C-alpha cells in the first residue's frame, strides 16, 4: 500500500490532503502531513492522518513526496532530505519557477521528478493543475494525475510552458476575479444591491464556463447565441472593445509572463 507525504502542509497541502481523502484516492493511514507548527494541521490528525514536524521521517516512509514549500526553501529542505531518496520514490513539487534540472542537480537524475502548478480553486476542488516531469512512463503519469484530479482537473504539458501555465492558470484566478468585481460594480450602478449583483454575476460566470466545458465550443459560438441584431448585448460588447477590453487583458497576461 503506497504512502504519500505532504511536506509543508499549508493551505494548498491541506486542500490536497482533504481531496485525497474525500475522493478515496488514499486512505488516511497512507497519508503523512508535515508542518513546523503542528497545531495548524491538528484537525488532519482527527481524520486519521499522520502529522509530524519531522520531514525526514515522512520521506523515509513515503512513496510519493509532495513538496509544498516556498521556492526559496526548496534547496535547503531537499538537501536535508536527499539521503532518504531512492529511485523508487516519486518527488512532486508545487514550488513556482524551479526547473526539473535544478531538482535533479540537488538530488540525482535517476529520481522521478514532477512539477505541478495548481491554482487556489483547489480549496473548492475546482483547480486546474498543469504537470510536467522527467519521466514519461504513462503509468506513473497517471498516478501523479490521480493525486491532483482530487482537487480539480489536470493537464500534462512540456516544461517550457510551466511559466505560461502559472500566468493563465494561477494568476488567471485573479484576472477572472477582477472581471467579476467589475461586473458586480456595474450591476450596482444600474440598480442592484451588492448581494444580489454578486449572486447574479457569480452564477453567470459559472454558467458561462460550464457552457464551454459541456459543449466544447469556442467562446464566440456561445456569444453569437446572445448577440441579436441591434441588441443591447452587441452594443455593450462593442463599447467594451472600443475601450480596449480584450487588448488590456491580453497585454496584462503578457506583462505577467514577462515579469515571471
């Protein structure tokens, strides 16, 4: 029975642990969670999960090691843990911006290493997680995907696209929320109170996403269904484009990518 260790169980790590349990991907007895301040993950112990502040012990006992620490701590922590790695263990890191080659240099290139980039929707099991790795074994890839499928959807990409994935997947949450905020403000300006505007807008955004997911159509195909000749929808869309709506969003994405 394979075990998984979550090293540095902060908000994301906790979301993954809870997803693993809820979706029966691992039993509680198969999960080890570590954190310096154990009081913050005490509730996981009540689920039957082993909690500890001993990272080395966790790595010794686990088959999968999920590294959920800040990027600046990766080298220090992995150097400490290196003696406990072997080719049978699988390292998965969610640290931003650190290459597979860096991990291989810290450990060895015979360790199976994966990078994963979820977003904050993991807390409601609606994340998109982009994954790349130094091992192309389909069975192992599926095992790694299974872990992150418990908190949403997954996609395998080439490593050179991981920064781009960070921008549209992780930063993208903020872009969408800013759009939602603007729609709510617009709703208030035309007569709704904040609570009602928020409910209408958030459900509208959720519904729009589901239309694309379920129907598999390009956004313009769904837009065409609600843009009648001389109607208020096309008038509003055209005014937004005159004000640079799409251009501003694309430029913002490009700016974030250049900054990363």
